[in-house]
């Protein structure tokens, strides 16, 4: 089969025109319609893919974020940044 794009989700920060590269992605095991992404622009974005929108976006670290993962507990995630925090 073929893969077809159903939607394009934009995670650009306010004031930015170009999207920063994503460094990590995780799918929630407690909410099947939620995914999170991390980026070199220091943002963490929680997506509601069922409604094709950003649910939350926050600045997670002072430097690029290398990894992100949802917890098995609802509404919790962890991230790792370039400063080791």
C-alpha cells in the first residue's frame, strides 16, 4: 500500500517562519490520540492528532532538547536537554 498525508501539523514558535528540526518523538500509551515532539529550538509540543492541533507547547530547556518520552502515568513526560538537565 501507499502512505497518504492526511494533515500537516505546524510547530513553529511564535515569530518564527521556519520549522526547527525535531529531535525526538513519542506516542502516549495512556492517551492514544496524543504524541509529543522535541526540537532543537528548545520547544516541547504535545499534539492532539485526533483533532489535528497543538494541545500545548512549552519551552522545555535553555538549549536543544535531545529526547522526550511519555510516562506510563497519564499527563507526565520527561525530556533531556543539551545542558544535561
